[in-house]
C-alpha cells in the first residue's frame, strides 16, 4: 500500500473524527481547540482520554490500511444507551486504473478534504437531534485474519477489539458528504441518520 495514501488518510480521519465530535456536540465546545488545516478552521478535542482512544483507533486503522484490508470505517455518534443516532461512513475502494501523474502535487486531494470539512460544518444541525447523553464508537470493517493479527500486536494490546455480527440496519436518511480519489483509492463519505 502507498505510504502517502496511508499518511494522508490517517491525518484526514483524525481531523474528521474530532470535527464530528465537535459538530455533533458529543462534548461541550469549550473542550476543543481551533486549528487551521486545508485552509479552513478545524477542531481538536483537548480531553486526554478521548485523544488516547482516537489515537489507538487511528493506529488500528493504519495497520488495516497497510495490509489493504480496510473496507469500511464507521464513526457512530450514539445516545446514552449506545444506540447509533448517526453513522459517519468512510468506504474505501481500490481503483483498477490509476494515473501516476494525475494530481501529482495533491492539490485536488487537499481541495476535496477541505470540501469535506466545510460540508460537515454545513450539515451540523441536520444530522443529530439534541440529545444530552451522547457518546461515540468507531467500527472497522476488515477481515478475520487482520482482526486476529491486530489482537496479538503488542502496540495494540490495550485497545479492545470486539467482533460484531454483520447485520443490516435501516436508516431514515443518507446524506452524501464527498467522494474523492487519493492515489490508488476512492473514498466515499456519507452520513446514515437513524
């Protein structure tokens, strides 16, 4: 797997996760710092335990990307009973054709990442109704051998992996966010609202 793709994707997902937390009001706004990335204001949570959880998830995501086994990632904002209110979905597809010279300086990639952040901002009031007791969970869709290898990886020992059964869930609405190409991959992003 292309190291450039992995680095950019992990950095993008870190920004996306923190911004989803901010815009869905999982935590109060005063626990977030503002920064600039992709020429727009983005948010980053200051809470050490939240950051530790996200960082461990990102390490797991990086391992899955390196092995080429990550098909889908879901960032679920849940209610007090851990029932998803909204799922932010990131689907990864390998492109069969890739032009090495296309977007060599990653200008289009940066524009797409900026557009994702701006779209997330505009949808903030749309996807989650006010709910006082919110939380979040991150789901990785990978294969069984990758789950086993991550389970025995010393760097990921403190991170709990729980296998869940595949099940089809109904959602009321799907809001597309962005589809973009990044090296050999396409990433589709959308929100499933319960």
